[in-house]
């Protein structure tokens, strides 16, 4: 995990936010500004984790808002996120925040 976090922090296209209460991390989010040839950059919400005890208290929304603001600041025209098919609670959360369901995605393992 430390090597992954180090790579993330060293990447100028990446940004990371932590949520904490009383010095304890209760959530984090990471994002990227992806340069595209066909349009302005796209933002990507790469990770969003909120501890079980902090859910439904606005922490996730605040983290997504921070990622959204930073993506806008970097000139991104949209923000995208992917979520596994079985994570229906997450899908509802993202839809409440204004994300539209765009279900087509292709992945190749390397």
C-alpha cells in the first residue's frame, strides 16, 4: 500500500483527499485529471472509501465535492467513476450526486 500511495502522490495528474475526525482517518478519495485528444480533460474519481462508522454522515459527499472541485480547477469537462455491478448502494449514492449510469465498459487484464 505504501508504494502505491507514494506513486499516487508523485503523479502530478493525481489528487488525494482525506477526511478525518479527532485525528483519525475516516475516509479518503483519489482522483485524476486525464488528458484526452478528443476533448478537454476528463476527471476520474479513482477511489472513494468511507469507514463504516462514518457512512451516511456526509463524508462521502464532501470527498466527492472536493474531487469535483479539483477536477474543475484542472479544466476537466466531466467526472467519471466506475462501480462494480453488485454495489447497488454505491450506485444510488452516485446517482444522488448527479452521476449518470453509463454501463458500457471494456477491460483487458494485462
